[in-house]
């Protein structure tokens, strides 16, 4: 995936979301925030 062209939605187990977020961050992706747009949106369940 290319951070300049993709947006990722992660949903599920909090540990999986954290692991996937870390892996994506290593590839240049950032968490999407209201005041700071990024490429990772997430929901956690448990």
C-alpha cells in the first residue's frame, strides 16, 4: 500500500488494531484525526 494513495479502515480486536496500526505506521501511514488528516481510521471492539 502507498500512504499517498490509500486510506485504511481497521475494525476489530484492540490488539489486532494496535498491531496493524504499528505495521502501517512503519510504512508511513498516520492515524486520521479531525484536525490532522491521516490514512488510518479505526474502531475497536471488546
